[in-house]
C-alpha cells in the first residue's frame, strides 16, 4: 500500500512539474504568448463600417523588454493574410492580460486581451464613447496551418 501511494505521488508530481495535467496552473510570462494565434474578431454595436473578420495574430518578443510583446495583426480575405496593424502590448502577469492604447485615424481606443492557456479573449474599446467595438477570440495555432504571413516590413516600424 505504501509503495502504491509513493508511485502515485511521484506520478502526480511529475505531471504537475511538466504542466501537462489538467487543472495545473502553468506559469506564464510575455514570452509564453509569442507565436501564432487565429480566430474571430466580431463587431459589437451599431457600426455600419465594421466587418466581422477571421484574424491571425503573430506575437513577437520585444528585445530587452520582458513585459512587452509586439502584435502583427492580419485579417484573412479569400484565403490570404492581409496586414492590418502592428501594436506593442504590455503584459500583466498577475492578471494574465495584454493591453495597449492605439490611435487609428480619428479613433482612439484600447485593446485588452485575457490569456487562458491556449486561448485569448479580448475587447477593442473606443475611448470617445467608452464603448466596446469588437470582441476577439483566438486560439494558438501552428504557423504552417495558416496562409503565408506577410513580410514583417509591411507593418511599419
């Protein structure tokens, strides 16, 4: 009986250490977000110019800044990735969120994403009316599962 309990304890400890057990909290930092994510960006509210999109997000590390990641955002149109924007996000390890402020044309807003394992849920908020404009849900994917990525340079500096 003692031997069986010892074997079970060792098994549980090894699963917990590997982070592969269900319900086991994995340590996460900004670099663990790096990679390719894909899903939907859905319009919220009455915004006639807004279109629902299939999106592909590429998160990259920012050299020398452990709490920042760069997002290269694309939408998929007719099976091809079309670049949308490049933004730097601040990662909050305690809250497991990414956030940034942006200005596009005359619109100022914020993005906030919550990371849960291999899923990111988020909102785009227009600051002038403090209203949610988009809801995003993406999952981690392999880059080779997506249409070819645009060259990094097309997103600007």
